[in-house]
C-alpha cells in the first residue's frame, strides 16, 4: 500500500534526510553520496555531497 500525499509531505518535514535518501535510491548514481546532507557550513548546505549522478541515463529514462 502506498502512502498518501499528506503522509509523504509530513514525513518530508519530520525526517528530511531520510525522506530524500529514500527518493534518491530511485536514481542511477555513478558514485553514491557520502552523506545525505552536509550543513556544516550553515546557512549554506549541500545535499548528497560526493555523489555523482548519471544524468544522461536519467534524461533518457534508462535509470532503475
């Protein structure tokens, strides 16, 4: 059973890193990220530092 929009939205607010990590699993990474979020230099933050996406495959629809 899939979760509804409201439940997903609330989860994204409660657990932003877990929510995004789960969504990122659906993408094709040529190098997996080191961390989901690096906010060590707040207010600047970086999502999925160290990660590398295969954007050509994503655009063509060949990702998992």
